[in-house]
C-alpha cells in the first residue's frame, strides 16, 4: 500500500518553522484542493477494495436498522426519542406515551422530520437537543446545527402544534446556550459578537432576553473573564422551589457557581473551585471534590466521596450549616454521575471499571443508601430520570451483551426490562477478560480483551484507548465491531490508562499536564502485555483513538512505532505547540498546559507528535481521519500530520477528511458508515489474517 502527493505551499504561508501552516486555513482553496487530492487517493484504495461494499452495507444496515433500540427519556407522560434509519437519514424527533413505549411496537408521534425540514430550507439540519418550558413543557428552544458542528441555531418551537413559533425566540448559529427563565424570558449564554466570547470561543456573558425584544438588546446580568473557559446558566427546580444558577467555568476542572437572588444579586456558592458531581435535592446541596477539602465546620471532604450541606439555610442566612457525608470513598470506586427524580437521588458508580447504581433517600435522620438491583459485571448506568416525576431507567451492556433499558415508574423500587437491542453477532464463541499491565513506573493498568474462547495463537488485534479529561472508558456492545472484526477471528483490546476517570480524580491527575507521559507509557505497557500473553504480535496489533485519544495514538506512533502494525488516528490533536492557536484549543490548557509558557512548552514539545516525525524511522501504516466541519478539534492537526509524514517519505500514510458531521460525526449515517468501513478495510489490508 503506497500513497504520496507532492506537497505544495502558497507563497503567503510562513514557512520559517512550519512548512504546512497553510493547512490550518480550514476552507481556503489551497487547503481544500489538498484535502480533495488526498481523499481521492484514499477512497480509491480503501473503497476500491473488493470487500469494501459489503462492509459499508453491514455498517449502514446496523446503524440504521429499524429494530435498533429506541432510547428515550420520560417527561410529563411522554417518552421523547431521536431516531435515524435509512428513510430518515437526518432523523425524526418524536414521542410516544410511557405506556406505549413499553410495548414492542410503540405508537410514535413525529414532532419534527429533519429530512423534510432540510429539504424545505436547503440546509442539512442536525438536531442538537431541546430545552423544554416548565411546567407544561409545550414549548421548547430547539438547537439545530447547519453542518453537524458544535455551533447551532436556536428557534422556539411549539411541540403541540409541531411548528416553529411565529416571531418567537430565534438566534443564529453560534456556540451560545439558551434556557428558559419563564415563558417570556430566556437566559442566553452569549457567544455571538467577539466581545461576548472567551478566548476559547465559548460564551462569556449571560443575558436576559425578553420576548418581543431584539437579541442584541438583551440585558447582561453576569460576566466571566476573557481568559476563562465559559459561562452558563439555567434554572434548577427542587420541588416547588426555583433556583436560578449561574456559573463561571474557569477551566475544565474548576468553576465558580452563583445563585441569582430575587434582588438581582449573584451570590457565590462557597464550594471549592474543583467541586464536582453537584445536585440540589430536598433542600440539600450535594457535591463531590477533586482534591481534599476541609469544610467550614471541619468536615474532611475527600475525592470519590459525596457530601451535603443545607442549601435552603444558606439561601436564608448566607452561611453554610453542618456538612454531612452521603457516600464514603472506597478504593477503586469512583463516581460516574448523579441524577435525581422528584423524590430520589441516584449515584452512578464505577467499581473497578464495572458499573452499579445506588439510590439515596433523605429523611429527618439524614441519608440512607440502597443499591439498585441491577445486573453485575457490566456497564450499568442511569439512562434517564424524570426530574418532576418518579420514572427512572437504567442501561446495561458489556462487550458481548447488547444494550437493554431497565425501567421503573417508582423511583427504582420495581424494575422491568422494556427494551433490548437485538444481538448483531453470535457472542457465544467469545470471552471478555480483564487483565493488568505494569506501566513504566510500576502502576498496574487494567485492560479488557475480547477474543475467541478457542484462540490457539496470536491473531490480529485492535487496541483502543482515550486517557484524558477524567472521562472513563467503559465496556460496551458494538454490533459493527462484532460483525466486521470479531467475526473474522480477531481480538479487541480496551485499555483503561491514566488520564481517564475510571478510578476518580487521582487517576486523571496522574497524567495531567507535565505528567502526560504516564498515559503514553500506560498504553505502551498494555501493547507489550497483550503480545507477552500471546494474544497478538506487534506486527498484528492495530491501534485507534479519537480526539484526545488521537493525540495518544499520534504520540504512540512517534515514540514507540515498533510496537504496532497499523495506526488509525481520528479527529486528533497533534501539534501541541500550536493547539491553543486553533479555537477552542485554549480551553484545554488545564489538561495539557500552556505552550506560551516556556516551562510548559518544554513538556508539550517533548511529546508533541507533529514535531517528532522523523525521516529515518520505520513507521507502521497510518490512516488519519478528520472533518472540515469539526469546530471542536481543528482539522489542521490531522492535515499537517499527514503532510509531514508524507514529506518525510512515509508513503504508507493515508488521509481522509469528511466535509460534514462535526467532531462527533453527527448527522447523516451514510458518511459515518463509509468511514467505519474504510477503517476496517485499512486494518484488513495492513494486518491481514482476516477471514
């Protein structure tokens, strides 16, 4: 497999240090001409493979199957769901009654047909969610992206009438946020004009926008600093009490929260800057912390624990009363999130990368905990909670078990499985195992392997990981992976490296900023361990990651190329000395560090993949994939890396850039299926051994 394109550079580019800086211009003719030439070669090779069409059709069939499980959330007697299939490529936003949802054939009522809307308006609208108006929930602020990116247009929509509200609230596409204050007032977290944006491009100012007035005349009520990440606001209901909450996100892991009083004062809630997992429940403010904190009454609050304080008392007096412990920390148990119905608080936990859910009740005597009777040894989570009611649903899956929805109408007391995803491959020949690898500093790194029970010797394997932003990587069923990878005799490996959130804040902080190399060492240790166990060989081991995981894979390529046989890098960060110059890169300084500071540029430069491409190294074949419309991680990272690898003589570097879909590939399933099939074709052509 070979590929090369002569690299050309416009005279206007500054080539003193970076000869491919011009590829950062997202939509310039020169950049897009380069992209189209690259795409043509990659498509010809991968889509030209005789096996491609069958793989594409399999991926598309599974993504758009009519018997896919409809996941929904209940609100005021209805279950709402967003649905895509082959007929509805851009999707239907729809609803049915709770009783109907529980049947095998729910009677769905379409609220918006996005394919029809897009055909009418000439824009491929991608649904981004809806904020519904309390207490009748008959109106919503509808979010729609014109290209699948994060920037979205907002329009007021009448759910009962199934139409946009004439002369209703409407705002152009941006990264702004909108939530109802009341029927005639909207809280706008504004990111329209440059003065309203942070340096990361997110909202800096919160405004009150009253019906019948222009958006530009909305009244500012709260501001953050230009260098901070973002501001946001919304309304939280605790029973019949309404709290208007405003917040400044300083960076990804620290924030300041405020309560807006009836007087118009924004009063700071005196929690530590790194408070996490917060909820207001029955007059109590529940919270966790990322680092140890001594509360005003002397209570020691520790990471991976939960604590509470009387919020109503604080509103009245301005001082916090006694603190209580809701959940004690436990080894290798971390908090995945909180969710509440009207009368019960649910804690989603991870216990050694396996899920469980605990219900909390608040009485006059304090807190009581009860574990919800959900399946063990899998990925269990809260699928939805009805904030103003008593319905709650839970999801269960693992690598070999299709997802299911377990429903309760009484706060988790009685449970019934109401939906199950059909099996997409025969799981009986396979086994899912958990192992540990010893990293360079001695830390034991857990990882999962899914393979055939009767495996006799090394087989091609795909190793996937993420390792960043305190995000856990959990077991999950993937029918496409089963059909296009496992069913061909291959193995799948998923590594829980440091930087993620599998074991709480400490696991994340162990690979933060200048400690980032720990995550890369962890990944290499897992790669070596699967070879030592005879599961695969280095030549048969493919690796894949996206976004922050794309950075991980890029570093692994340049630091340890001998460990891998094939490399897939999706929507990545790769130039860590310029990442803050490509919005919204500055928002990630708390994770990676600031390249404008010499001491931090030193550790970033030590691993930044783009700067470490060398001509005299034997790299394995590489496939880089990105999106022109990605407004979260700039496509320039992947473009420049491909160009540099090719310039250095590594002709086995392939590049593909989708022109729509944003960072998460939202929108039409057909290009998503095509990219998925191309990845498996790449692995098949490089690693071989696939039946």
